[in-house]
C-alpha cells in the first residue's frame, strides 16, 4: 500500500528554493534565509549549526563527571574548541576553494551561506581546545572521549544545514530517497557539461546519509562509553574510525567534493583516519591486556577523584553563600549545581576561582629580594 502511494513528481521547472523527493511524492520550498534582523539575513544554515553545537555542549557537560573531568575547568577548553572549530572549518574550506576567494577578502569571513568543512572543524577544535585544556590542567584523552560524542551530535544535526543550502548531494540515483532542486540542477548543468551527471534526474541526498550515520555512531559509542570503555582515548579513536569509514563511502557518491587534482580530499583523509585509528585502537587494547588490573581509567584515579571532590566542595560552598541548597547524598550533585546557579552566580564563581589560583601562585613565588634577583638572573 505504501508503494502504491509513491509518485514521481516532475523535475522540470523547479524553482531555486524548491526541493523535491520524487519517489516519495514530497515537494518542499526551502528558503536558505530563516529571518532578518535589522535588515541582516540570518540563514537556516547558521541556525542549525548553532543548534547542533549547543546540543553537543549540553550532552558533553552532562557526561564530563563520568569521565573524571571537572566541568568548571573544562568549560574554557570547550569554548576554545568551538572558536577553533569554526575558524578551522572555514580555513579548510577556503584553502580548497582559493580561486573563489582570492579576490574578495570580505567573503572569506562570511560563513552565513555555508562553506564550513567538517574535517577542518574537527582539527581546529582539537588544536585550540587542547591548548586551552593544557593551560587549565584538564586531561586530554578523557576530554577527547567526551567531546567526540558531542562531535557526532553536532555533525548529525549540522548536516541539515546543507539541506537548507541545497548542497552536499551526490550523483544520479533512482533510489527511494533521490532528491532534486532548482539550485542543484543549475549547479549540475554548470559543472557537469559532459553529461556524467544529468540535471533532470534525482541525486543522492548525501547530507542525509551522513546525518543518519552520525546518529547511529552516537548511539553506539554512547552505549560503549557507558559499559565497555577500557582505556582513555578509546571512544575518540572509535569515533575517528566510525566517522572516517562512513565518510569514505559517502564521499564517493558526492559530486560537490573538495579536490586536490583528481583526488577527493575528504576520501583521502577518511582513509588515513580509519587506518591510524584502527592501529591505535589495537595498541590501546593490547596495552590494557598486558597491564591487566593495573590499568585504571582516569575517572578511577586518585587525581581525578581529588579534583572532583574539590569541585564539589567549592560549588557547595558557593551555593550555600547564595542561599541555595544542593541535594544531599546525591552522587550527581555536582552535575546539577549549574542548574541551581544563575548566570551571575556562575560568573562570580569563575572570578573567585581565578582569584584564588592567582593568590596561590603568588604565595608560592619567592618573597625576599635576594630570591627575586636570583630568579631574574
């Protein structure tokens, strides 16, 4: 009966904002602009990317304690990672489309209409986030584990920004999910004059394939992180392998890929990631097997427990100063603290923590003049 309901919509005369799934009988009008503010347009792409990042951060912060991480220390690393991710994604994309941007410097920073490469975003987020985490004394491997789960959430949702921009599609297909739009047809006509891809036939919705792949990866790795995590860094490496494997095959379908010569950049990077990830996973599991019961996850070490106990005491004391009571005997009390403190509380708490660290550093510094002169020499 479902098959009988399917119908083939005409693919001729589509407007730029019209997206059709002919085998499913779906005809949508998708304007890339969501709304305007004081004459400036805000695109759906930006809205969806922002939503994906927010949901990724909410999930990551809800899981940090189980990875042995103090969320107060980690928040700076997350913010740095978000900034680094956006910059890295844009640099990566512009670098492979330099001919389009070399004469227009203002367009380089204009990301409202798209132009962010996921691999560049991951690289930028890890580089900047790692530097900030080192400064804040946050362990990198467990941090990589928890943020990689956030990456999958952000990528799953963010790919729908490509849908609103009518991009991230593949070659022709007669499959059930085949799609088309006026914008897609124009792009194919301009870039595939040889007829290897035909404008008036449906194409693969690669954005959708990758979104589903990331969703499945998140579910799988979430379960593994809860019950089967054997060493710090395992979830991050599994993310690299999972995403890389899916991206390799999906990228093979795409027609709007980034190229170096005749090589699809994302396919090459994906293949390298899968190979390196598998090797490092084997090394990690082998190390755990050799150490047996001597290996401990960071969350089970005395260092992590001491930091979390210190965070619990600090947040409890601050909440009591503000006249707010935390749940007694609740193992997850520290995780719920920030829901009890408003934005002003959180800002004051951060300032007080910085002041305390500064005073501690000054107390450890040489106090007499002779010591100071020795330090200077």
